[in-house]
């Protein structure tokens, strides 16, 4: 991680928190916000803004719209995921379709990746 705070990214992250997509709002308000651990929205990590970050589990959750499925989007995501993995962070990716059609499955998968010592029953 960079030791400096990229002001441009910080300002963009603040904007993105206010302008979450429908799928991001659904996952945030109907699941992530209810967890007994800290979940950050639109968190700046290095040169990236991640959709959701759970520091206690070193876990990033990304929700992917259609732009992530063309060749350019796949290449950018691959580079980003590799950079985050180099920091010891696990990246989980779900499509907007996953959120809309299999919300319970997405939530269950996220729970399976959490550091269980940080989540109380």
C-alpha cells in the first residue's frame, strides 16, 4: 500500500459512496452493514478504489457490471486483483446478475471467506 493518500482517489471514493449502484446499495444495506464487523465502502487501497473492504479478514468485495466482462475490463481486473493479492488481500468478485438473482448465495459465499474470529454468532 502506498503510504500517501491520493487526494484524487479520496475525493472520487467519497463521490462513489454517495452514488452507489443499485446492486451496491442492496448488498450494503441488506447484508454488509448488518455484520458485526467493520466494512468500508469505496475504500482507497494503494492506487485503487475497491467497492467494499473488510480489514479484519483482508477481504475485498467487488461488484462487476457489464464493463468488467469485455477484454479491456478483464485485463484491468486481472492486474488489479494481482496487485491486491500482492498486499495479502483476497478479492471476491460477483456480477450484478449474481446480486440480483442469487443474493443469498453471494451473502453465504462472503460469510465463508470471513475470518471467523472477527465475526460473532
